[in-house]
């Protein structure tokens, strides 16, 4: 060894001879320290950028300002602005219902006998009234009233009457009638002869 050279420490052979199998630990130099601090910063920045990009994409996809046009996303048309007026509701005009004209054959009248006094071959005196009106024709106009004319059959003398029927089917026939039959076997019935819309 020369005097100009300075010993820098034991050589590897000296360590081996001393029973040591490893080299002495290296002291980190300035280049190694810079490299170890940059790697985590670069990785962290890359992860942060990736997360921001993913978050922005998710927000863009969920935004109501875009519409799906077969794989391409385009901005949705702008929403209509309010002028302060409420739009009028859509109205539809339903066709007015049509009602048929009832005919006399659409009615069936039931006659109830209230009293009967017979006088042999001279016939019988009867007290009777219309007890039920059955209607089986087309729908009646609910806003109309109908005048129903009828005639009694089976009496010695002809007898007629009228009553009114509302479009909802309600009627009132409270009139008690009196008549005579030519024999006790005659039965009094009533038939509608005319129907007039009032």
C-alpha cells in the first residue's frame, strides 16, 4: 500500500477470512435516495388520475343531459321553459250517446184486480189498476220523460189511460179504475198503444 492511498475499510477477502459471509451494508447514496422517493409519488399520481377519469366518466354516463342513441351519447334537447301559463288539459269530445225510440211492444202492463162484484148474467163490476210496468226495449234517454198511452181489454166498454215514465225507468200509476165485464169469466188486461217522448 502506498502512502498516498488511504484505507477505505476492510476488503471482501478480509471479511471472508474473519468468518463473515456478507459484505458490509452499503450506505445509500444520493442517487438511490432520489429514486426511492419518486416511485411512490409517480404511482400515487397515476392512481389519482385514473380515479378522476373513472369518476368523470361515471358522472357523464349518469347525467340526465345525455340520451342514448344506439351506443353514442348525445346531449338531450333542452327542457321546455315555463312561460307562467299552465297548459290547458287535452279534451276529447265523446260522441253523444244515442237512444232508441221505445215502441208499444217494448212494454208489458200488469193489471191488479182490487174488487169484483158479479150480478149473474148481467156481468161484474170491477175495481182495478195498473200494478206493474215492465220495459224491455232500447236504453231510454235519461233526461227525457215519456208519455205512455194504454187501453184496457176485456171490459164491456173501451177504456184508455196514460201515465208518464222517466228516462231512468221510474213511473207512477196510482189511478184506480172502475169498469164492467160482460161475464165473470172475463179477465181485464192492458196493452200499451202509444209511446211519445215529451
